[in-house]
């Protein structure tokens, strides 16, 4: 059975909830290792925008939570470059944080990501390119998101 046949069967089982997480992760590892990072970024961007997955801000918050401090700083800088100082101040205020230098909580990052996507939707593609450089981290998005990503990457357009 070819990889495409296996994935077709796996996607059907994901939709019914009968695909084990380990099997989906293994298939993702095979796909991620076989495609260029641009294809992985396209699939991740598609997953971020899909109605079959949680909202973008929740997904990037999950990735952010599992990122290294350097990856976190890089990603926050991407968001700040889009929303600017006023957007950051608004996100801090919404999160109930004054002028202190906070540890970025998931709720705050979600607010920053939501504001950035509203101001410039291309931030979703930028986030996808950023996180496609860390394919192991992407596995933390869960079975549904990985299935959407892999279906996009392996389906001819």
C-alpha cells in the first residue's frame, strides 16, 4: 500500500475518531520528512484557517506553550511587528497586566495573535512558515490539525 493510500485510510479514521494519535504522529513524521518546508508551511497555514481545527490563536498558543524561549521571543516579535506598541498595550491591558514585564500567558498570546490576524491576515501564513521550521513541535497540535495539514500537503491541486 502506498503512502497516499495509507493516508486516505488514516484521514477516514481521523474523521470517525478511530485513528490512534501515535499512528497519526507517525504518518505526519513520514510526510514532514518527505516534503519541502514550503509545502509543510502551506499545509500548516491551511490547518490554521480550517473550520475543522480550533481557531488560529488557540493553535499558535499551543505551539507557543511548547516552544523554546528563543522560539517564543521570535514569534512574539513577529506578532509585535504587526500590531505595534498600541496593540501590545491593549493586549496587556485586556490581560490585566500593567507596565511590568510579564511572562506571556496563553490567554495573552491568544489576544496578541487574534489582534495581529485581524490587522494583517498574512500573519497566519508567517506563523505557518515560522512553525514549519519546527516540524516536531507541530505534532503538538493534535490529530485533527495534523490530518488537515497532511491532507493539504498530499492532495494535488
